[in-house]
């Protein structure tokens, strides 16, 4: 019996690495801006995850979309 299954090739691998580097950079920035407490560091890591959302929001706000 022949298999009709095709191969799926994921070609977005390099972008994952770029996004990972962006997260590391943002995490370093936000943690260094925190007061050094445990919750300050946790908040900095959470901000590093969601900062692109704020950038897109403010860019869309500025262009009047």
C-alpha cells in the first residue's frame, strides 16, 4: 500500500533565531532597568515578551490607523 503523505518543510527557522536574540536583548534591557528585586526581574522578563505589541500599537497610533 502506497503512502500519499507529503513532506512538510519548515523554512522559518532563521526567523526564530532572530526573535530569540531580540528577546534576549530586550530581557537584558528590562532586567537592567529594574530595581533588582525578584519581582522586578520577573516583570522585566514579562516585559521582554510583550514589548513588540507595544511597538506595533504606538506605530499604528502614530500613523492614524
